[in-house]
């Protein structure tokens, strides 16, 4: 195991030194003797599977949790961070994956929330000073924002910038970014990278947490890897690549992540012809065969999710035909789709897929109550037994089927959705960004589940923004651009470059 401090680091340049940090929650040892060092003027990536301890370690740095053992130095000064306020005073600012903004307030009001400049009269606020100081901060970093704009009108990328401006207003020397690109488009991501590089050049230390390892390789200077609550590796990015990072994260090689596919593909199960919808889908035609996994690629806004919504009855189609197993379907609602044997795992499992406050068992049985004989009378013991049996089929990790859904990791929440449609015995399954926001180990499990479903004769449409996983799991790749299907390619006969050209380049 490498030292926690890369060889290029010098003591005088140390922005953060967390030494011997341990933390236990009841019987669970979340962190064990973790030492993390990060230098000024660098982007330090913190990676690991879900449950590895990343969030716990950063919440200790942010003053949310207190360590059982260990010490923290910031800019060479020993710190006791017992509250988030003390962490902010010490120069630490945390930008969570779920942005913490008051959407009904303006950019300036969010940036100065809780620290508003005082007005001329007692108990008043100087909005003039607030706007002026915000404008000065925006101009200093060459951002394109209006201090008077309400946050609720901003795209997600600009909301990220507001969070960064909040940190800069507090004179943060260490900014922690937790999955900052999970909801950003490619253009917004590129812009955020420019901002992060600018902050690095100005001497800030950025702790960058992401499951997207290609971002780590592009952006980070140094990488620290947590596994099972321990720091297992820390090294300069110049000595690392994605396969090496994966190996340290999960103890196995990247080649092991995609299952071998040698299935005999059957006859067409679903045939979509000339599909159009009010959401911008235009004359889309394709089929998916039994035991086949068909990927769907395209840039943000290309219409991939809209195709799924039209097939599933969320958006009513304006034209076209859907034939399943030889029978034309008339789908006016998701209820019709479910009854016909069609499943949809939505791209946002938290907002449109799961009821996070409900028990795991309820999330599995929710659309299936009539089919399991509980249309009007719920039988809790039977429901729990059925959910347990279905969850066990795909190795859902939970305290019990009655546990709260929000207590599960992202990968296991995704498994709940898969369990729901296994119980429904759906023949055609649409997976929309099923690996978004989950770690590489959980991704491998999802890929294995997809392959298992294909072995059972299911037909699968797999929508993804990550070309490596499309090429790793799909038999064919459909390419969408501006609501139209512009490519239907056999995976083994094409290249990522051809897919990207079709997705991004207007012909003629």
C-alpha cells in the first residue's frame, strides 16, 4: 500500500492532513485509521465503492460527525471541528450532490444567506451591498451570472456555480465536491471542469468525489482510494489509469466487469414502428429480440428517455405502432404497459422510481399487488415473504425487506427496481441510465443481472450515456439525435468514434 501522502507533496504545501481517523456507528466500523493528505493548488480525488467510507470521512471534515479517534490539520493548524460552522470558519466548504440552495431566492441572496451585509438602519439588510459584492465575486472568477436572478430559473450547471461562489465568499481554502457532475450535461460538465482548474490555479485545494473514473483521470492531480473503511492507496494520477484505480477500489480487474455474452438471440419480441410523441420523438423504428440487449446512445436531449416514456405510456404517442410478441398494443398509460409485460426503470430512481420513505418490500410489490392476490387487501406477512424471495434472487443487501428504502446504497436501490419488474415477470424491460450514481462494483452487479435477464429470454433496451458500458454489454447500439433514430449498429462491427459521430454530427 502506498503512503497516504504522494511523494511529490511537501509539508509546507499541505492544505489538509487527516490523521488516524476512525469512526464507528454501533456495530459498524465505518472508518478505520484513515490518514488523508491533500495539497494546496491540487485536485485530490477521493474514490471508492458505495459504503467505502467516503461520505463519512468528508462529513467528519465538514463538522457533521466527530471522529472516535484521530486529528485534523488545515493549513498546518490543528482543528477541532465539532460543528459545520466551525468547519466553515476553518476554511472547509462542502458542496453536496443534492445542492443546498433556496430556489425562491436570488443568486446574491443565496451566496450571502446567513451572512447578509447590514443596512444603514438596525435590523436591516443592505441589498445594494449584497448585489455589488456578488457581482464583484462573479467578475473576479469570470462567471456568467446575474446576481438578481432567482435560482429556480437557473440550469443545474449554474446552480453548481452558485454553490462554488458561496464557498468562495466564505474564503474557503478547501472545497469538497461530492458527485458534482451527476446531473450535468456534457457542456455543463466541461464548464465545471474549467472552473475547478481555475480554482486550482488560484491555490485552492479541491477534494473531488466521483464514480465517473474518466473524470478522475482527466481532472485530478492525486487520487486516494477507500475500501471497506480503510485507505488502501494514494498516488499521483500520473502513475494511475482507470484499470488500476478499479483494481484498488474492488480488488479485481476492469475486464471482469462485463459478463461474457454468448447467447443465441431469438425472434423479435417488440417492434416499434414510426413512433412519434409530443416530447420530440420523431418517426423512430426499431426492434428488440428475445435474449438481446440493445443499447441506446445519444447526447443529452437526443430523445432517448422520451422514447422510453412514449413506449411506457408516460407520454402518449402521436403516431406509430408498438407490437409485442405479435400483438399490437394500445398503451395510454403506464398501467397499460405494465399489464402488457413492459417494464421501465427510470433514469432518476429517487424522483420517479422509488418511494424512499417506504419499506423496501412496498417498493417491490407496489405495481404488482393485484397480480400477487392483494388487490384490495394487503397481507403484510405474505408481502414481506414475496419481497424477500424476489430480493434474494438478485442479492439485494438490506437489513430486512421491511427496512426503509432510503437506508440502502444506490446500487441496492437500483436492485429494488429490478426486483419489482422480476416480480411482474415483464418480458420487455427498459433500463434508463441504470448505473448512474452507483459505484463500479454495483455496476458490475447490474451488468450481471442484465445478462441473467437476457438468459431468461427477456428483451432489454439499455439507455446509457457511457459508451464503454454500451460496448461492454449491448449486442446492438441504437443512436439517437434530435429525437430521431440515426443509427442501428451491431456492436462488434462498429466503434465508439462512429457512435459519437452519428450522435453529434449533423449530416449534409
